[in-house]
């Protein structure tokens, strides 16, 4: 090998040697931790339901309704029917099977029409139910709903049609509602 070949070989060896720096270590694949499970936020309507509000089961109210007339309390249950005209009333049933017809405080707010089947918490006052005229004077008189053999009008008929039974005897006026 001539001198020239030796120089070329030496330069090539140096270039290769300079190019053999340690290869970067691949970073480990990122691990994905499970997303924290948080309950979806409740839809809050009307007045806030404070934690200090008296909590009463619908079953207790149904047993002795006269003890609760005119009193404001918080109760919970599952929404079983909702006004499809405006969302101004709903039916609520608790785990014991007690139910109530709930009007939204003189149309100050409305529940979503698709709230049936969802859990709800309600801050309400029990009204003295002296007649069968639930929902009268709420602007639904012109509305009609088919119920059984004849045509009935108003939100009472709509509720009874949705439920397939007579309207709940307990009638509450909600100041605040939370739909979960």
C-alpha cells in the first residue's frame, strides 16, 4: 500500500471513529394513566339547593302529607315524566315507589324535555292538594293529549298519558332542581 492509500485509509478510519458516538437511548413509550373518573356535573335550575336544606324522602311525605304542607325541603328520585310542551312540570319517583308531581315555581325555569330516566334532586314546597286541577292556570289549557277513551286537555292529561296511570297525589312546587 502506498503512502497515499495509507493516508486515505487513516482519514477514513478517523471519520468512522468520530461517527461512532453512542446512539441515543430511545425514550420509553409514554404510559397513559386512566383518566380520573369524575361524575358529570349536574344541571342546576332555579334556586341553589344548599347542603343545609332539610332532606325528606318522598315516602315520608306520602305517609303524613299534612306534616309537610307549606314546608320547603329537599328530596330525590328518578324523573318518570316531563312536560313535553314546555318542561314546566315533572313526575319524580323515589326508590320506595312514592311519587310526586312537581311544578317549576311559576315558570321561573324549565326542566329539559329529555330528563325522564335521570336522577334529580329537588328543593320544593308541598302544596295542599284540594282538587284534581294540577297544572291549571299554567297555560296548558289549550293543549290536548289522548288518554284512553276520550280526549282530555292540559298537562294533567299529558302526564297521565306518559305515565299510563293517574297523576301523583303529592304536588310540589320546585324552587330549585338538579338533574344528574
